[in-house]
């Protein structure tokens, strides 16, 4: 059967928009909800009428492959802790609390200490609505929470299933889909954290990715296991933008990421601007610049800027991290705005040449192991095959400066803004391996592969080194599930609410009544 990119793209967009519409209904005043919902739906209608079908428009896939990819998606999400049916990474604890608050409390969620939940909650909207519905009908909190957890596993699996199908289409060679291989390559794609851990003597097989201390480029599996709410919808939308051949839908697709994670959104904005610039320069050379500008200013791009960009910008601005209005435990103001990395700026201001040099040396090692090795292989491959990949190389270059900057109190900027560019590297790397590795490769053929295609052999070696990172993620959750069991949804070993946390600046706003969102948009 044919797997159509255009159909997958449409389903992905509807999957992303549904929670946004529900958010408007649950969080905004009736008038605001009606206006922004109608605008969003209008943008969707214009998008669905778009004739642009993408660089790779379809691939052939068998029913067995389709079923296998679906099973992989569900299994991957299950082991990642979606719904809490196995042991979960520690980042799930506060996410579970937020998710339960969204099921148990009225929308918009306001806490006892008069704080507004102001976080990237879009991925939880649909599962929470299911749980809230069951809670309302049954009157049982336990039944509502269980229904919500099951719905979360299903909802997450749908997003990952769409992503695996998209990666299969856009990396297909000769329109023959290698869906299982492409899916596994994406799941196990990572930087060589094992080498970094060994070099810095920080190796721990429970989690490898903090070896550089000052920054992290999270692997695909790490993102799913730790920050799934900022990743699951981001992944298929990024794949769509990578495959687009026109600026007609760039802003539309990019802005749909905004409700799911402002940091990955910043990463995709850079890619969209670079890709748009290259495409418009091409139109200019063809003397079709007006056509390119018309495509860029498409109705779906302009409408979505108002329909999604405006309400979510106001919503996030109520958060103290965004407004740079955070105090330390002692009451002193904390700088959470965009700035040079705290460690680097501290070394520079202290006048410590040795510590500054040490930081920069580790920074260069970090770039080499996390992305540089893949990029070097791809650059050689492109030169050999006379391929021009201007947008990809420029997009990858953004990874040079992302680790040097910071927003907030932690290092989320490097971890999350880098997600789209790292996905782009994964796509190009999988394309290369799909083109270079024979469809039927036997063990006895490995020696000839090494001799005839040393670059491909080097690529496989680097991939295998990187695969240690997701393997450690899988191993940690499987071994802990076996040894101590999955975390249970009970008040005895789970915090019941975000109210139970001392530090909530990332997730809730204490001064929301002074925000524009409260004054003009929030449901009273």
C-alpha cells in the first residue's frame, strides 16, 4: 500500500490542533475561545487546501510493516512510562502531579495559594479530558485517574506512530519503505555520550547524558523518557517542516509547536528562517521572488500567527520564568532571562583564564561527540555524491552556539532548543544508511561492506556508540520495574498535586492576576 506524506501531514496537524482547541474552550473566556478556535480552524482549512506535497511524497509499505511500526510505537511509549504502568524517570513525578491536577481540578487550574498553572500542558489536554469525563460520570477519582493514564498511553502512542511513519516516508529510498529499520534507527539515535562519560570519568549506566555538566543534547529516546510533553508532538511536526519544499506552511506548522514547548519552538524558528531564506533566494534567482513572498504570506501562516501565537504568548508571559520575576529561597531576585551561560560568564567575569579555557575545551569535545562526528560523515558523504544540503548544514550550525546560552535557572535551553536540529541530523543520517546498506545484509557480507564502504562502516560504528545512551534509558526503567515495581497512582508514594512542591516557578504563576492573559483572556 502507499503511505502518503500529505495524508500523514494532515493527520499530524489535526492531532496537534485538537488539544489547542480544547485548551481554548477550557481556559479562555467564551468569546475568546470562539474567536481563536474559529481562526485556528480557518488556518487548518487553508492548510488542507495546500497543494505542496513535500520533497518525499509517498512510500510503499506492507501491512506487516505497518503493524510492526504500530507495535514498536506502543512498546516504546509503554517503556518510556507513559501512563505510569512501568517505572518512570524522576522527571515524571512533577508531570504526573500536573496531569492529575488537570483531571481532578476545574479548568483553568488555580491552586490554593492562588497560582495559575502556566506550563506547556497541551500534550495532556486530551487524556486529561478523558479522565475528567470518567471522573464526572463515575464520581470515582481512581477511575478518572486510571482512564486518564490509559488515554495518555494511547494518545502518546498515536503521536509516536505518526512520527515513525513520517520518518519512514521521508527517508525512503526508491519509494520502498524500510519502516522497521528507520524506526529503530530513530529510537537508538544519539550522540556518543558513552565516550564523553568515559573521558570525563563520569560514566553511570543509569543516565549518560550529563557528562559535560554544563549542557546536554538529549537523544530521541531520552526526550521521550524524560520530557515527553515537550517532544511527542514536536517530533512529527519537525519531520514535516524538514520535508516541506515551500514556505507556504512553515509558520503554520512551526506555530503549532508553540503550545507544546517554547524551547523546541525556538529551535524550529531558526530552521524555518534559514530554510525560508534559502528558498526565497532560489526564487529570486529564478525571477520568481513575488511568488515566493506570496507563498510565505499564505493565509494559514498569517492566521495561525494570531490564532495560536497570540493567546499562547500571553499565557506563557504569566509564568515568572518568562517574566524574569523569580526569587531565591532568601528572597533575592534570580536572573532567568536570556543570557550567556552562567558558568562561562562566571569564569570570564572572575578573570579565570584556566577555567574559561577548560570550559571551551569541554565545549569543543561536547560538540564533537554529540553532533560533530555525524556531521563530518554526512559532509564527506555529500561531497562524494555531489549533494547540496545548504539548509541542513546551516541548521546544524545552530548547534554551535545553543550550548553557550541559557534561559531559566537550569540548562533547558541547550537540551530543548537543540531538539529540531538534532532530529534533522537523525533524518539525514537515516537517509544515508538507507541508501548505503543493502536491503538484505547478511553477517557474512559485513567484511565486504567495511572494505567497499568504509564511510558507511564508520557511520554504523558511531551509531552503535551513540546507541549506548538509549540502551541505558531502557535498561534503567526495565531493571527498576523488575526490582521495585512500577510507580503506583496512590497518595502514599505519589505527590497528589503541584501544591505539594516548594518550588513551582517553572510551572505556576503567583502573580498571574497582573498578567495580560488574566485580564483579557482567562475564563473567570
